[in-house]
C-alpha cells in the first residue's frame, strides 16, 4: 500500500519532497519549458497551505557528481519564486552547511529548494551516508518525482528507509493512475504508436503491448528494422541487425494474437542527414540503395491518421520521423494533430512527442502528457519502479 498525500497532516513539520524539476534550459540558462514545474505545483501548494516546512530536492541534467553551475537549479528557484509570489531559500548545496539547523529554523509555510542533488556523487550511487544526510532534513518524506521513479538513487530509494511516514505526491498518483488504466482496462480499440530512433530501447515495450493493444503503429527510425524483418530493402536507413530476429518474432506474435501492425508504406528520404537536407518521396515500401528514410510519406500519414481516428484509447511515444529537420517533421506533426483531434483517451509518454504537441499549441487537447518518458516506459514494460516500491508500507 502507498499512502495518499491527501491524508498527510504536516502543519509545522519538516517535509522532504523529492520533485522532478529537471527542466530544459536555454543557452542563457533560463527555463525553456515549465511543464515539470507546473506539474509539481499541486503537491507544493498543498504542503504550503498546510503550513509545513517544505524542503524540495531535485536533479537537473547530468553533472556527473560534480558541482557545475551550468546545471544549477537557480533558474528553477527564480520561476518558483515568481509563481508562488514568495521568497524561496536557495542554499548553495544540498548537503552540509547548517542545512539541518535551517530545516528546523525555517518558518512554517516556507520553502527551501536544495541545489542540484547530482552535484554530489552519492546521489546516483545511492550512497548510504548521503542518504542519511538527506534524511536528516525531514520528518516526513514525499516523492513527487515521477520522472525518476525508475532510478534507485539516494533521494528516491536510499533515504526513504529512514522515514516512518512516506507518501506519493499528487503527480506520482496521477501518472500511475493513467498508466494503470492503460495496463488494466483501456477502452477498445486500443492503439499504441511507437516511434523514435532505436528499436533496442523499445523492443520490450512493443512486445508487452502485443498482449494489450488492438493495433500498433511503428514509425520513426525503429520502423526500418521491422520492414527489413518483413523482407524489404531499407537502403541506408536506420537498421539494428542484432535485434532483427526479435523484430521477426514480434511480427509473428502479432499475427498469432490478431494485433494489426502498421508500418510505413511510403517514405521521405535523403542521401545525407543535415539541417538543409531535401526530401525525396519514395512511393513504395522498399527503399533504394544509398537513401536514408527519415519520415513517413503521404500515404502512410493517411493510413496512420485513419487508425488514430478509429481508436478509443491511444498511447504514443516517440516521433515518427527525424522531426528536428523541417523537411522531415510533417509525419510527426500530422499524427500529433490527429491524436489531438481524436475523441480517444490519449496518453503521451515522453519528451519528443510532447514537444511536437507543444510546438503545435495543442498539448491541452490530449488527455495526459507524462512528465517521465523513461519511467512510463519502464512501468508499461511491467518493470518494478524502485522509487515507487520504496514508498510501499
Ligand atoms: P527516442 O528518444 O527513441 O524517442 O528517439 C527520438 C529521435 O528519433 C529523434 O531525435 C528523431 O530525430 C529520431 N528519429 C525519428 N525518426 C527517425 C528516422 N527515420 N531515422 C533516424 N532517426 C529518427
């Protein structure tokens, strides 16, 4: 059983909250996208309304256990100050320096945002001493960092054992509820759209989905290993020979289970990848020698859109083309539009698909956008999330 944060009585108590404030920054170190900050607000506001002493901790980027100001949480502290209209205490570090005293002395209803947890090597190593130091900062532990639940780090696992009282935050509850719905009782027809670069990253997810979905669209770079498995030439497109046999097995399993697998039937391709690359239309499944397929073609777009329109539940992870290059962004854009227009319950699990919806200004038209691509894929694959498991009482 995991305790519900709504039952937490925390007036004047020190609440340590692990949040996921790992936001993208601009070159000038400003917050480029507030989605993860906004997603944390229900938990933060709840704790402040209860007049808790709130200690918030997060990582940002990959500073690899060393202090690196390019990954400071200062820009996040500035945004939080603006949103909450109250001053935040932002110490220089997440350990030492009188933090324990500060956690006792701070005013009820105020917030300390610790500096990036990953400035200390002990965080990612799940180090017992670092875990103990962090645990000394709170009386109650709350985890609202959905995006890091699949990592066994000091702040998500190691420190949790030091607490009698531990809770899942509102964001974690909401994300898990959405994913459970997909695993247990999705409204049919259930369609999964899986794109992105690498088959090896998503092969377990695709295999798992065959037990749950009615149809599955495979697009992006990973589609070409499947086309090759069907016997088509793929030119110089992305191909992972080492998982070709798994792709073959998946296609056979889909047939046995009556799951429709949709693969691109035409493509936009180029000879060389680059920002100015021009698209050549290939009007058939097979790709000629020397060409790299980087997006789905117009026929495929129509076929995929029709499948989206028929679905009552949709899960989407990964772009359907090399969308960073404008000439190859149409596939992802048109599918994003179709998902937004559909009446289906739609769950978006991951960064690039969410980005596509955001850039089109239609993010609010889908039912749920997950704040954690890696964590949602791990959950849907059926893997135990260490951060979630640690909250069990
Ligand atoms: P992922 O992180 O696995 O979702 O992959 C996202 C990346 O896949 C993006 O950076 C895309 O540029 C890339 N991608 C999508 N389609 C293709 C393709 N046809 N060939 C190569 N890379 C692709």
